C-alpha cells in the first residue's frame, strides 16, 4: 500500500510524525509508523482516516459504515482497520492504471468531508507529507492497529483492486461535477486536450465518447430522487441541498452517454418528474438555462476524469438498445449502400473486409461527431481517431483504405476539404454508384456502431460470417457462404477459425453461436489495455504535431524558450519560416509532422502517465 519504500515515525515529544522519512526496517518499529500515499503528485490508494479524537467511536463506526455502502456501490474493494483509540481507516486500492492526481482527490475529499464529520482529510491532501499508518502498526495509545477482516481478504483486495472509474462514479453519486479551477497553465492545456479527445458531437448533441460510457444502472437513491424529487433518508446522507441532488442526476446521465438534447427529453418524462419540478421550483422560467449550465459542468467534469470502460453487453437508454448501436436512419441507409458498393466492386479481394470495417467506422463517427449538410452526412475525422472505431485497425491500414475509397470511381466517400494544421480531413458520405439501392434486409443488417476490437486479433475476414450466425440469419454452411459472399475454400477456413476460437459451434448440420463472445476474446488478449495504450500514444503524437505547428508559426510561447530564434531548432524541427515561404509551408503541412523522436516520445509519455516534470536546459 506504500507509494514509496520509506516510512515516517511518530515522535512522542512533538506528537507529530517526523518530517523526514527513513528506510523500512525488518523489525516492526516500536513507535507508530506511517507510509507515504503519494508518488510525485499521484496516488493509487484512497486512504480515508476517521478520527475519534473529537467524536465518539460510535460516530466513527457510523461514518465508516456509511462510506462503505457508497464505495461498494461504486465498485470499490476495501480494507478497514481500527485503532485502540476508536479511530478507523478505510483503505481503497485503485485500479493499477487509474492513479489519481491531487486535483481529483481534493474534489472527492471535499464532498466526503461535508457528509462524514469524523473524516480527517489531511492525509490525502498532503502530496509531500501525506501518509497513513498501515494495519499492524503500533498506536499512540498503546496496542496495535487491527484488521477488521482476515489477512487473506486484505491481500485479495490489494491484488484484485477496485473497478476502473470508481472515483468518477463516487463523485457523481455525491453530486459533484464542477470543473476543476485554479489549474496551472500546463494542466489547463492538458485538460482541454483531454476534453477534445473524450467528447464527441457538437452543440446540444455533445456527449462523452462511447469508449468512456458507464453502463451500470443508476444508483437507486439517484433514480428515486429523479422520479420523486423527495429527500429520503438515503438522499439526506448523500446531499446537503437539492442543487447537489440535481447535479448528481445530470452527472450520472452524462456518464452514461447522455447529451443535453437527451437530458431535455428525459426531464419531460415521468421518470424525471422529481428533478424537473426541482428545477422549476428553484429557477422558474430560467430552468432551461440552469439545466444547460449543469449539463455543461457535468460534461467538462466527465471528460476530465473519464477512463475507457468496456462492457458492451449492457443496455444504455441514451443510445438506443445496446450501448454502442446508434439508431440513425440516414447513416444506416448510407452504410448499407456503401457496403453494397464494396461487395460489388471489391468482391474476392483482400481489401473488402478492411473497407467494410472503415465505412462502418465512418458511419459511426459521423453519427457522433458529424453534421448534416442539406441532408448529406459530413464529418471531419483523422486516421488515428478512426482506427479506434474500426476495431483497433492499424493507422496505416486506415489511411490506405481512405485513400482507396477517395480515389475509386463511384465511391460513397467524397473528400470535401483537406486537413490543415490541427483540422482533420473533411468527408461527405455520399450515395454510392450502384445499379440499384440496398434492399430492406441489407439495411436492417447495417449497424451504426464501432467494429469490435476483437477482430484485430481474429482477423476481419471472419466478421461477416460470425455476424450472420450470431444474428440467426444463417444456420447452415451454404447459407453462410451465400450471405457472406465467400468462395468455399475461404468459407471453410473462416468457419474452422471461428469454431476453434469458440465463437461458432456445429450442432449437427446447424451452425449456432459458440460458448465464447467477442468480449471474451477481447478480455483474453487484454485489448482494453491495447486501446488505452493507443490513446496515450495518439495523445503524445498530437502533442508533437502541435509543437511542430507552433514552431512553424513562431508563437510567442515558443519564442520564450529560444536563445536565438535564427539558429535554435526545437526537437529537430527547423526555425519558423518567413512569409516568403508560403509555398514551402503549405507543402510541409500537407506532408505532415516529422517522425517522432523516440526519446522525446518516451519523456512525454512519462510526463503524461506518471506526472513527471520535464525541465529543458
């Protein structure tokens, strides 16, 4: 549980823990010993200290029981112990790749302290001095801190650790979704970049990217307040005012993929009658403005704390059916027509399954972040972003597929504007040139959703076969060959591979879905980690691209770090060009950024993930 291999001993003279730490010892110290919570400005442990010094042990127990209910509801694994004084600790090991910055901790501790009178926030709010005494340590009053459960249970909690997104769900449950303030300039820039990457759509349709949606049900207390607006006993324990209760409802909806437009529709239903009446009682005719403000706060907060969350089997009422399937008739019609064109133009080629995946990713991205121009879907998207929706396809393969679609006569994809600077290429999803349009059966098969990442392991050529069998549209080998438009040799090889993977099985002459799912395949290969690593890499590459652009424009921010702008090079990039070099400048923009420096890339990733401070000399 220690963030660093050191400890601080309590002094009976000063009645405080020593300012300087010392190395661990093989023997148990005779005095109370505390271990550090933070490494840098990040922690992987939520340590809640409940102090009986100014309150009774019974009040401590009541606060601990209350916070344990909240933590367990949000997916926490906990270890508790108690001191001879009556004080108690609640230790919550966070997911291994979900460490917290001090800014996030402050908001959570503020919300908890307002509800738990015996909670001492000091250990969690001190980055350099924050420490906690572990179970088994001697206490100031004599005796030792004792675990409430067994040692095996404590080891299991720190081995398995809590669910991802625990802190986000806990903050939402407590009604806190106010964006962080008073950040340093560097932190503010990082926060804005993160929000751009994690929010999709524009205007009232702006929402959290589906990769970060929470798919668990609303907590019961939140649903009850949304419907009735009444402060039950459970609600009073969570929220001090109707304002916090309203924000909790909005935050939970945003975490589950709701946009402002979705929330406006939901608030008109009987399920949200209570929160609707609460807004009307408080703001009257200004209720709509207050609602927009609360949604905006919730979106900014959700984008800042969001982490990838993969539970695609659950339902989500804000996206219609499954959490990823969007019921968009315009994009669905376009996708079916695009698939028909690809099946006719690229039948029997290796490009066909790749192109089918890319047009599906385009339809999905357009539905989330695009717009309609005179009834035609238009979207600005880059190959890196599209690679995630295309089933973790490699970026180079996405770029090749987009080039092939752009250059093919009769293609359903039209490049309407070249990307420049930080702007991506802009595409119009047009009607493909086919003798006839798609039939109703093909339209119903077209799904505006991301391609499952498991196909990056299984191979895209088996996707059509699996989807036919899983949907019950093909139950025999002949049906599969005809529906997927495969030659027998390829079809039998694909069926063998899917059967071996456990996705399909034979029941006599009938093909049925197997015992494994695509989610099982993804979990077995750690694809959530692969996706998260790719997001980190893309963020670092975008930062390099931004530095390159800034150097070309010779921004004042860059100039501050230059000793002599005439000959200083930033990360291997020449100094800014003059106005007379516009042609060369345009050519360089079209060519894209230089190859990333592996050393710089590693430094940026360390800074982003571990909170390291970069000092350039």
